[in-house]
């Protein structure tokens, strides 16, 4: 009884571009962890992530370090 699985096509998910523009040197450790978890490694780096509530929540926690790029 082998079930045939349908291959679902991935829908085009919205993306959000995030830029790290302020140093996290004097920021609390939690803020530094959020920056690293978003995949940011250098200042002024821009990464593209899926536009999900989780990602938006991370950016909302540290708006003084990150900005959303259009």
C-alpha cells in the first residue's frame, strides 16, 4: 500500500530585505544573538529573509540596530 505523494509547488513567498546598520558592541547579548540568527555578519550587510511574523518579530526587537530596505 504505497501512497503516492503529490509534489507541491512552492508558492512565491514574500521576502524582506534587512540591513544591519548600527554596531552591536554595547548592545545586550540577546540583541547580538538576534543579529546573528538573522544571518548578519558585517555592518551594512543586507540579507533577504522570508517575510514571516517570526522574522518581523526579531527585527521589531532591535529596530535601533536594523532597518528594513525596500
